[in-house]
């Protein structure tokens, strides 16, 4: 009996992914069938391939509500925060700021020499 004739294997394909775990394949073709019986040779092969890990970007929670103003009168500030859910890895995008601060002004503070006289009168 004359076996089937096959072409040589092709080169392996590129990995199916650009980073991380993927697959690659190679093929060959049937040049002529066997004279007796079937040709049971495989015509395609696949194997796993591994490239450097994919970048993972920073992921954050939503901003919290603004805090109360940190003073009861005059100029102060409020803050809001957010938490890091996923740290960046393998060259992923870095985390932006997680704390923001803004100015606030509640009301004018009453102070000075006139205020002390008023308190002294009220105390009497």
C-alpha cells in the first residue's frame, strides 16, 4: 500500500492574543490520498502560547460625598475621597488622585474688640 502524501507542516501562526495566554496553529495539506484505505493523519495542530502579561489599569470607586466644611465660620475646606479597587500592574495606567480638596466659607466669624464689649454687656 502507498500511504497518503502530506505537505510539510507550515510555520506556527502568531499567538492568537497580543498579551497573556492564547493559542497558535500550524497546518499541512493532503497532497494525494492513500491507494488503499483512508488517510488518518492530522492536518492541523494547535498549542498554547504565552506572551507577557496584559497591562491592568488602575480601577477606582466612585467619589464619596463632599465632607462638611472643617470650620464653623470663616474660610475652610471640604474633602472627598475614592478608593483603589484594582492596583495597576504590568505597565497599566497609574491611579489618578484619590483625594480632592475644595475651599468653603460658612459665614463670617464675629470677632474683634466690638465683640468682646458685646459679650461683656450680655454677661451683665
